[in-house]
């Protein structure tokens, strides 16, 4: 018995020492360890590669950094490797590069590294995902040059719409990538990076990253170690189990009904925030009757029970979307003054919808089914991707609503690729679609209503409904020269007008950026009450806000 007691006493002493260390760490705000899901694109045992340009990357977030961070939620810009920017003209953009930053090998980070990175994407076009050197998102660049602490971009024409993409480019070291050849083929095993962490170990299954004490804003990074393991994208139950067990601190994947599957288990520790990151809409084909009639579309907007659709599709986590096309309240300040935010959310009103249809000549026949004004029958097919459970739930609810209006409508659930083909061909009547809501309004929100974004037989584009409005096209074109918020707001107002009066698409709910997280190890995550970052797209921002959870 004495022999058995010795290990127990030793174990108690070690546990006590460990708890004391953790208490000391928590008191300083430091977090010993955070567990996140893996970012690796490679299968277990595959070649290790920390190259941010590689097709298969061992990690995507924590090593390399961009010039600036911009939240798609409110479009506020956070200086990062660049401290400031100036549009000297709509075709000339100058960044001031942060001084005192070190690469992970101790060498100084300079403006030359920044210019090198962008010119590398010119030399190897397949890695130019920011579209700097092509006409994607705006006119291509003529040059990117460094002089002192300044990096200057000169474009062939007004290029303000490129800003959200080019600031997101991850900057690499000329020392490492200069002799590397084709970046897409280069294998980086010992990365030189500016980020807050460096590689500690990787065994093909688990990646461990450790905090860099020489990181340029190390005082803001309180996480000593990041452990990345497991994808869980094909196993939501496993992700929920890991979260509940405390083996996962944050997850941005999909878990059906997370409040029930996770939060309800311990509401003080377990949390979920689904930030409004886009808009899910009903997209009518405006080239086909009766959807070509704006009065018919307006009636449908009032005849949709969007709240019920939201409850069924997202378990009530997402809010009903504004007809303006803007995610509100985050982008309230982009609304024209004539549209109070509350007035842009169209309430469910069957009586009004019925009256609008009657007034527009879509009256019910003797069988109670509505007809076109010329007496021909209306028969609607609602296309939806089979297996997309949230889309199916929304389509089922909306179909039920429209039947109450006397419309002959059926849901056609088909393989997603079949729906994609319908988007290309235009051979459909009604479907659910995603509407972008980022900070490039021309190619996000604007893509849904721009004639340049009407799909062709080979390419899916945003304007699947084939909407056409010269005033909207002109406003979208003018956004390329809108280098400040006031000018951008003026053009966005034209798009909002079109959404509110022409009903080119019918918003249902906001599409989410997911944050499912625990607060027993770390606090300071972005929340609905403090939406300082997009939780899914800005981990480099929120990692600088986390501190150790208070000791219980």
C-alpha cells in the first residue's frame, strides 16, 4: 500500500504544480495552448509544404501575412504589414510599409519584399489570385515598385475595386522565394515568414505552432502554442464532440443546430456566433413570364415567410435579410438616407401579396389558381440543389407560402451540377442563389445585377436572373474610381435603389461566417456584441485580441 501511495502523491504534486503554472500563466493573460481544426490540404503522410502559393498547403493562416486586414462585415481596414495607404489618383495607390518587422529567420522585412511578392505574381500568372496583373476586378497593374518604405501600384485605369483583393496578398521573403523558381512548384520545409507563429512540429496528422516572441506585435499575441488537428468537414458530429470535450477551442465549419448540439451542453462556456457574411436570395429568371413583371416580383417579396425559412434552414441563427442587398446592421451606413434600415426588411404579408397580384392582373381562376393577365396558366418550377439541406428547407417553406397565394408551384430537387447547368443556360424559372456582400460592391453585390455578370453557356456568373439596368451598370463602372467611402456610398445607393424598386432578386436571410467556440481557455473572441473581425476570415485579427480565461 505504501508503494502504491507514492505515485499517487507524486501525481498530486505534479498536478498541483501544473495548476499553479497555469494559474500564473492565466494571471499574465497568456494562453498555454489553443486547439483548432487542421488547415492542411494534404493527406496524412504527404509532403510537408509551407509555401502559401502551393496547391496543397500544410497550413494557410498563421505564418504569412497581408498588407492590411479588411473585415467583409463592415469593410473597416486594419493596418498590418502596411501602416497606411493613399490613392494618389484612381489609378495610383501607395502603401507605407511597417518598419521594425522581422522575418522568422531574424532578417529585416522591407518594402522590397512587398514589391518582390507582387512582381512574382506577374512573372507567374497562375499565382496571381489577387488579380493584380489581369483585368479581374478592374484594370491590370502597369507596375509595382518599392522606394524606401513606400510601395507604389500603378494601374492602366481606375482600379479602386481591386483594393480588397490586393491587400489580402500574403507577402513572402525574397530571400526564400527569389531562388525558388516557379512558386507553385516550390516545396517550403523551412518557411521564412512574418506571422505570429513558427513551426514547432508536424507528424502528418497534427501541426504544432509556437508563438514567436520577436513577432512585430508579440505583446498582443497571448497564445503560446497552437495545435491544429483534424478536418471534421465530413463529420459534424465529431466536431461537436471535440468541442464539447474541450479538445477543440474554435471551429468555423458547419454543425447542424449548434445551439442544441454544442451550446446547450454548457452555455457559460460554449458559444456560437454566425456573422452576416452574404445574402441568400430567391433568384427569379427575369427573361421568363411572369417573373419579367416587376409587379409580380414585388408581390412575391411580400409573400415569403422569411422568418420561418430562416428558422428551418439555420435554426434561427441568421436574421431575415434586407431587400436592400446590404447585410444590416453592419452596413447601415451605406444605405441612402431615404431608406431607414427597418423599412428595407419586407415583412411577410399574405394579404398584401394577394392584393398586389390582383391589382397586377394575376387573378385566380375558378379553380383557385392564379393566371397570367391574358388568361394563360401560371406554372412554376422551383429548382433546388438536392442534398443542400438548408436550401431545401428554404425552398419548401417558400413554396408553401406561394401556394397560399394561389400559385401552381412545385419544387424540383436535382443534383447541384444540374442546377449549375440551368444557371448557365438560363433554362429555369426560380432558384435560390448566393449574393456576395463583401467590400468590393461592384463584384460582390453588383455581380447579381450587372449585365457584365450574366452567365453564358460555359460560365456561371452572378447575374443568373439576367437583370439589366443601364443606371446600375453605370454605377458599377463608376465604383472603379470611388477611392473613398462617400463616393462608394453614392454608387452603392444606385444598386440599393434597384433592389428596393425592381426586385431583381428576393433576399431571404444572411449567409453566415461561422464561429463556434469555447471560453474556458481563451476569451476575447469576436461576437455579435463586439464584431471587431470576421470570425471565419480574420483569424490573424482575433488571435491578437484573445487573452486567458479568468481562473474559476
